[in-house]
C-alpha cells in the first residue's frame, strides 16, 4: 500500500485548508443567520453563492469527480484528504460543489449518461446552476432491500409513465433542484436484479407533488427531505438512464464512491469535534482545575484520536484499493468504512457534546447538528446492518469455499 500524497494532492490540500480558514469557517454563522432569516428555509443563503464563486475562481471545484473529462480527475486516494478537510464544516462540501446528493448524481451522468443527457443535466450541475435529487426509498416498503421497490415505470409509446411514492428524497425542496433521478420497477417479471430502471425526471414535470418536508431529528435541512408523489408522470423514453433493467447495477455504481465520500467527510466531522472538545476542556474549569485534567476526559480525547487515526487509515486503504483494483474488488472495504466512519464520527461527536455540557446540546456550537447528522447517516445510503451483512458474507465466503474445495 502506498498512501503518499501526490504533489497535486498536497498542493490542493494546502490551498483547500487555507480556503477553509479564510472563507468557510468564518462564514458558518453568517450562513446560519441568513438561513434563519430567509422566508424559505430551503433557499440558498447569499453567502453560499459568494463562497462558491470564490472556490470556483480558485480552481477548488468538482474535486470529487475522477473523470478527467468532466471533473478534477483526482484518484480516490488524492480526493480522500480533500473531502476530509471540506467535511470539517457542514457547509464545506457544497462550497466546492462536492456535496451529496449531487455528487452521486453527477457521477451517474458522467458514467452512464448519453451525450444529450450530459449536455442537458451534467453540465449545469457541474456549474452549480442547478441541483438534483435521487428518489429511491419508499415509505411503504423496506427500501434497504431494493428488490422491494414498488414505484412503477411503464413504457407507453415513446414515453415512460411513473407512478409511486418516494420519501426522504433529499434536495428536492431546494429551489434550484431541477432534476430527479428516480429508481423504479420497469419489468416486474424480469430476473430480480433486472427489474429496476432509472429515469431522469425534470423537477417541474406535471404529476410530481412534494407532499411534505421530512425532518432530521427535528431539524429542517436546507436541502429538504421530501415525501414525493409521482402520479402519471410522463417523460420521453430518451430520459432513461442506461438501459432498461440496469437500475440496480447503476445504483451500485452510484453508491460505491458515494459511501467512500461519506466516510471521508466523516473523518472531518470527527476531527472537528475532537478539536472543539480539546479547546473546551482546556478553557473550562471545574473541581479545582481545567476539565482537561480529569482522567476520564483525557481518556475520551485519547480514544478519539486513536479511533480517528484507525479510521483514516482504513479510508486510505479503501480509496487505494478502489484506485488499484476497482470498486467491485474493494466492495468489502467500502462497506466496512461506511459503518466504521459513522460509528467513529458519532462516538467522537457524542464525547464532545458531553464535554461541552449544556452548550453541546445548544445550537451555539456545530456539535448538536453533527450529532444528528452522524446518527442519521448510519441509516441513509443503506443502514449499517446491510453493510455489515456484506462484510460478514465476504468473510464467511473464504471458509465456505474452503469447505467445498
Ligand atoms: C437523512 C436521510 C437522508 C436520506 N436521503 C435519501 C435520498 O436522498 N434518497 C433516497 O432514496 N433515500 C434517502 N434516504 C433513505 C435511506 O437510504 C433509507 O432510509 C435506508 O436505505 C433504509 O431504508 P428504510 O428506511 O426503508 O429502512 P428499512 O429497509 O425498513 O430497514 C429498517 C432497519 O432494519 C434493519 N435492517 C435492514 N436490513 C437488514 C439486514 N439485512 N440485517 C439486519 N438488519 C437489517 C436496519 O437496522 C434498518 O435501519 C435518506 C435517509 C435519511 C435518514
């Protein structure tokens, strides 16, 4: 394994770090205030638009996209430390046009879109002129198993018609959202993993109704998590992404790098929380000295540092494997880091909340928000148990193969 940063990655890392210090951290409060004062809780705060313009002008843009034709062309290993730095702020990834769910959607379009689809959707997404969402999960069925999906995609002449109900469609309430990538059942009689397809649906297509905005542990997210009804929604047949029956395979293509990105950002969440914890316990005194003198708090700090270092190495290893042997061969590691990353990040944030006392529960620091995000991400993008299943299956396979050899 070779985790040495390339000169390009090192240079980007320095510039990204400076940009965060100069422009992102100082504007977190401005972003929150503008959002709180806005009539629409989903509108883009003006400061985010300014930050995006600055980041783009400095070439800190679309760093996630490994396809050289469209994005920065970085390897996963080169991108990992950058995603970590951006992930230290909840507003960081969006500043660099590297935030979910658009990143996964742009990857899908770059990999599987036709030139016309790329021209219409990918180019404006890369320019951040529009945003997008991904509609897979359905309220009525256990969606961690995509074989359960019920939303129907029916061919009618040179159109497809969509009927169904989705929820937790993140990003659909953003006023800039112009594209829904929907996964539904196009052929219920096909073999199990060939029944689903993906469609590109313009957000303003008649028949698309957002029924409500779902909260995340009581928080209203700026992107919004919509419950969405699709009633007789018609799109041209040319809006199919890939071929009919390829939905499941495409979803794997989207979720692999997506999980890696979440894990990379989670290292950033954990580092931020640890930094806040250390600063707080050094500054606050109780029972005759700084909280930092208490053995239990030193143990939280030490364990947090150890767990973050372990996690980062696992992230680098997975990124390196994705670069060298491919996403499919790195499947076990990618599943493992999704679980490990959010467990570590949530545990470190939890300790930092505790060390802050009541302030940790308030909105005076980013910790309460990080607490809810790290918890929710153990469900979003596939719950931990599904990834654990993948890891265990790979592990057991060695022994079952041995037994049958
Ligand atoms: C904040 C947030 C944002 C999201 N954004 C999106 C989005 O943009 N687009 C989208 O389509 N979806 C989105 N989701 C939905 C998310 O991907 C699903 O919630 C997730 O895949 C689980 O599906 P489910 O909720 O139907 O849970 P279910 O499938 O009903 O599972 C419930 C629980 O059962 C357990 N379980 C499931 N399978 C197994 C197993 N094999 N072994 C043991 N236990 C198991 C797990 O603990 C799981 O949490 C989002 C969710 C959240 C919380």
